[in-house]
């Protein structure tokens, strides 16, 4: 069996130089050769850290009578999960309550479970029923705080909001949030522009889904 050995390029060239009886100057030149320098590349810059504009984790957002009410037939906007399954881009369909009353925020159990376990918000078990304006009732299995990312159309910057949310077994749009966060909503030719107000003087405008 033959054994093949590989040699560094410079060593082969030096060996050939000896065989060719190169001058001492040529020999020294080969000895002093250095590997080609790698391009001076900088690591890709990380995305700008997200700002948390609004967070109900430790705030008072008690809903006396939560209801899934005021639903329309069309999705309102697309938000994004900061942490999501690797086979998705994290985008989620959000329906905004058309009423300006705080009936609570809701997310389906399947959408909640899609958040990777190591990043999934803690769930406080519950078991009560809520009314749905389309008829019937739905069981709330727990209460959590959902972080989601929105995009300010005026600044182009993304920001994070964390909403106290009821997790229900079934919810067609995936996530349904209260309309009281968006008192400045205006309708345009290409869809609604939702002005998100945080109660501390901070506002952000979010582009809604275009009208069909």
C-alpha cells in the first residue's frame, strides 16, 4: 500500500530550489517568504438593541371582565416574536380590538407554545371562561406576558412591547389585543395607521395591513 504525504507549499519550493542550484540570494528570498495575509475583515455588526417602549410585566393591567369582543373580519397588522422557532421568521398575525375599551389581550395556546421553551414567558395557570362576540365561550388556560416587536413607520426603528395576555385554547387570528392602546388610529387608502400610545407621553406609529 502506498502512503502519500503532503508537504507545505514553501517546503516543496525550497526543495526544488536546491535541486535547481539557485543562488544564495534566491534561497534566502524563499526562506523569508510569509503566507499571504488574510483580508482585514470586521465581524458583522449586531443589530441595534431593541428598546422596550412599554412593559406590563410589573404594571397594573387588571381586567375585571375579559372578553374576546370587537373582532373584525380582517387582520390588523403583522408583529414579530423576538424568539421563535427556527423554521419561521417569527412573524405573527395580530387582530386589534376595534373597541376603545380594554377587554384584555389574548393569544392562542398553539402560538404561545411556538415560542422556544427557553424563551417562553412563564404561564400562570387559570381555568375560567370568556365570552366571544361571535357566540360561545372560550377557556383561558393561563395568564402570561407576551413580548412582541413592532416597527415605527416614522423612524424605521423596531421596538418591543410586553403585554399582559390571556392564553386561550383556540383563537383563529393567533393574537388579539386591546384597542385602547391605539386611540390615534387613522384609516388611509392603503390601510390603517395605528398610533401606539404608552401613557407616558411616548408614541409610535405602526402600519396596519393593507385593505383588500
